């Protein structure tokens, strides 16, 4: 899954890199679509979390028939929800993009790109739901491999469809979206073939299962979707604080944000692969195994992220030099790396706890923990630091916010994991 996540991150970078060669206007047009794309991804990930949680719990409880019914329902319902959302986003594109600041020329570029991009988003969501089903059944290898395969297909098709080859003219900006459509279509074809070879789906009893499982599914998916939509909002608020420090600081912050995603690759992979294990243990009532898995996961995150963060902090001047040629941006980026990268050990702990919450039956607490991390710890500390110490204060404040969030998540996890044992001890004669 870590390799797959890295490939998926490269997917976005490759698209932007090729589009940048078309000029500033196409790149700006693509950038205007990011907020709506994040909306689709947030809903998609929230639904995927609910899929993995419910099916893994059913499997852990020995309810194989129910797991098959759930598999069929969530694939169909998830694809339908994203399709309806795509239709709505197509219908409201003009007023929404004008509200975001797009002018007439940019809207014309977006119009040719947005339809294939929405199709790509729907195919990508269907593919992600399939990945969630495989992960719920304990297979993380195929989703990881398919992430790599679709990224490679996209890498090959991007220059061909954007710029053309030989006498055939490229499609320009829409070519990037069509390359993604074809890459996801290849992934769906492979995944669908593998899925048909399993016995993970059912055709009978779906209506009764829908009535029985709609409420618990919504109880997990709703908070999970809200949790996924919080980070983009927090990112917009954070960049507004950074903007007060100057253009160089904004550029450095953007580069540091990309480093954050890459440095958290292992944590992101664990947030995908750990919940199905925990869901099975939850369904089977095996809390001892839950304790062992969580201790191992938190130990790996703490050691890996702290070691990586300290190494990056020591190498900050050279990392900044590799990423930016502007001396002012380079100095600001080095400062951000020194403070932020080591603090991602605490951030990783918080992310693991939030991810585990959806599998262990407390999605609302997981959502509140995610909200507290961003709006109670991270953003206030970042704002106070920027007001008191400029960029250095901002970097230190963000690091302190991450540290406080990690400590709070650890305390919440300890209390929650202790409660099943206390109940078991009370019930034991």
C-alpha cells in the first residue's frame, strides 16, 4: 500500500507537470477544479472507510453471507452517489468557478476539461470502492499493485493525449483528463475481472440488507466524509495566515505541504491497511489483538516518522536547495522543514487513531478528534506563532499544534481501548 500511495501521489504530480508545459492559463484552469475534486475525493474516501469497516466487522463476526450482501450494496450505492454528484457539479460549473475567481477565458478552458475530468473522478471512485472491498477482505497487495499500474498507464498516455504524436494533434488540457479516464478504465477492467473470480458479492437479500444496514453505514460514512473535508478547509485557513508573511513564505509553505504528503506515505498506507484488521477483531470481540495491533502501529509510526523527520531536519538546507532556486524561498523552506518534519511523528499518531476509530465503532469520536487536531490545536498554534515570531514562530506553532494533537489522540485511544476490558472484567464472575 505504501508503494501504491507513492504512485498515486505521483499521478497528480505527473498531470500537473505536463499541463504546466502548455502554459500558465491551462495550469490555472486545472487549479480552479481542485476544490471540487477534493469534494468528490472526500465523499469517496468517507464511503470507502464505511465499506471497509462494515464488511471487515461482518467477516470478523463470521457473517460471510452478510459481508457478500454488503459488498454488492456498497459498490452499487457508492457508484450511484458519485455519479449524481458529478452530474450536479457539471450543471453548476459556471457559477461555482466564477465564484472561485475564474474569468471568461479560464472558464472556456475549464469547460473542455471538466466533463472528462468528472468522468475520470467517477471511474476513480468506482475503482477506490473496489480497492476498499479487497482491503476489507485482507488483500492489500492487489490495490497497491493497481495503483502503480494505473499511474504508469497515465504517465504513458499523458504526453500522447496532451501534446499528440507525429501528425496527430494533441487534445491539450482535456487530454490530461482523458489519459486519467483510460488509466482508471484499465484498472477497473483488471479489478472487475479479479472480483468476478471471488465469492465476495451476492444478488439475493439486498433489499432487506439495505434497510438493516443503511443507518450504521451512514453512521460511519457521514463522520468519515466530514473528517475528510476538514483538511482542505484547514489548508485554506492556514494559507491565509501564511499569506500575511509574504510571497516567498507562501511559496515555501506550498513546497513544505508537498513534502508533508510524501513524508507521511507510510502513515497513509497504514490508514488504508490497518482498519480492515481492526474491523475483523472488532467483529470477533478480540480486544487483545486490537491492543497488539495498535501498539505495533503506533510504535512503527513514531519510530519511522521521528527518524525520517530528524534526518530531513539535518538535511534541510540541501533539501531546500533541491526544491527551490530562489534564495529567499529556500531559506524559508529550510526553516519549515526543521520544525515541521520531526513533528509529523505526533501527527502520524493522530492520523492512525482517527483511522482506527472508524473500524472500532467510534466514528463520531474519530471525526471530533480530526476536528480538534485542525481547529483546536494546529490552526490556533500556527496563528499565534505567526503573530509572535513571523515565519519561525509559524513553523514552531505548527509543530506544537501537531505535538498537542498527537498527545491528545494518544490519551483518547488509551481511554477507549481500556473500556472494553473494564466491561469484560465487570462481567466476569
